[in-house]
C-alpha cells in the first residue's frame, strides 16, 4: 500500500519510474503533478484505494491529456493523493493522512483533487492535474487560493482515466497564476468554437444567497468590484424554473447512479473496505432505479436548455464558487455535511449543464481564500480564461 511523502501529504510515496517529456515547448521548465486517477506509463493507478492499487497493473501508456502536457515540455513530479475513488468533496481519505491546505493549514484542502491542489498551493509543483465531477477542481481551487477551470464537458479527452460518473466527469488542472493557467489551456483546449464576446454579466439571487453568512456576503460583494470594473454590474436574472433543491437532487441522483454503474461490480466482488461516507454514497447509488434516472435526466435536459437560453451567446453567469472559506478540519461531521450539501447547490449547475466554469482567487474570509466563479456558454473556455485574466489584473490595479 502506498503512503504519502513530503511535508504536505500531497504526493504519494511511490518508486520513481522515469517519465519522458519534451525538452522544449510552451510548458518547458514547469513541473507537473498528476492526480492518481490518471494513468502514467509504468505506474499503477490507485484511485485513492489501497486494494485498487494492489490489484492494478502498471499502466502501459499515459492518459492522452497528461501526455499532451509532457509533450509540451512539462516535467513529471509525481502522483498526487485523491479522495477514495474520487467520490468526495472534502479531501479526507480514510486510508491516507489528509493533504495540508498551505493557504489555511487549519482548514481542509478539499477533494477529490486534494493532493494536486495542495501541491500547487504549496509550491511543490507548478501545474497539477485534477478532475471535476461534482466540484473537485473548483472547490479545492477556492479553498487553496488557486485558479481552476471546469472545462466544457467532453472537450478534453478522458481516456486513461478512472471514471466516476461519465456524464459529469471532466479533466482539469491547477496553477497559482493566470499566465501559467493559460499556457496549459492552450495545450489542452486549442481555440474556442464559441466566437461571441462574453460581455453580458448576469447573476441569480438564489445563488448569491447561498453564501454562509454576513462575513461571506461582504467578501463576495468585495470580489464583485473587479468583475464590475471589467464587465459592468451583473444584471439579476429571473428566477430559474427549477429550485436549487431539485437541481441538487437531480445531480445527486444521476451522479450516484453512474458512480455505482462504474464501480458497483468491483465493490461487490472485491469486498473492498471503503472509507466512511464514501461507502454510504456508493450504497445510495445502488438503490437508484431506472424510473428515477429517467425522471432526473428529463429534468437535467430541461435545465440545460434553460441555462443555455439565459446565457445566450454573450452571457456569463457570476456566482460564488462555494459558500465561503474551506471548513475547519476540526468541524463536526454534521457541519461538514451541511457545508457540502450547500456547496453542491452552487457547484451542480456547471455539472448538470456541461458548461464551463472558472473560479478565481479574488477574496478571503477570516484570512482564508474564497473564490468567485464565471460560468459561460458551451466551448467558451479560453474566453473565460482571458476574461479571468482581465479581472485579476483589475483587482491588482484596484
């Protein structure tokens, strides 16, 4: 069973196997950490579960998205810890010591891309790959003061990657600065097929109200200032036809069902000792039937149309990434669970719609990072990054 190495518990302590990379390219000189759900040739892919690791054979090839970064000059720095089977948002894996959040050590790092976020925030890697099914790029980025994009669903290939819920799974990455982030995006995304300028900011009151309290609300208002300086004041849109509770349960139902389809046979056959809370999530997925899936698929399709119509060709939805700063490590389980459910109501919109969303490290609460997000139309990913760069520049000037 692998353990962790280093002061932040970010990297897995594995035997080092040479991983070739190009010596020149746009990412030359930058180090790359890889979440342990992506295949790297010669390494076993453990997926945050010791039994998975023991049963795995060394990967014959590297996941294409990771290989693209190596071919662009990035240097492999190691594999990073992930929440078990990537089915968590808190960065707490029962089998490993938790990665440290360098920006707020008394708070959680967030998952499931916990080790990757920790490695980049702590300066142990320049770039780190992650995945985002329910928020596993956006939440850790917000918690650790990083940039994080959930790409348009399907835009970056996921071959050579452990699936969780395929209709939600996306490839993502972390970086500390926008210039590095854009370089990686150019390698992975190419040019946008969405050609219209994003110039019409909109907001939804129901999302703004999901922040935790007065301090978080003030911090969010402060974060809106550089957004307003670049785009103008977001216009409040009419309420959605779907309640946030309905959308939350739509996401939970479809994700849970797909997660069981992906891993249920192995869980049932192997008798794997899953950690607490992950075990219960898979057990919930096993109870979801075809009628519920059909009903929630119809709801998701209707919501996709509604959100696409709201944004049109030039709209960008401005929203809090999560309800506030990362929860404290010492928080009771009930508080963590309530925080998670509140966060998923914000995070599920991008997942359900398949639209891209980028989180920016614009604010803080009680000295800990707190991010603001921009959600745009299909395949507007690089435009979102360019807009994010302008907003971050406006904050520095302000």
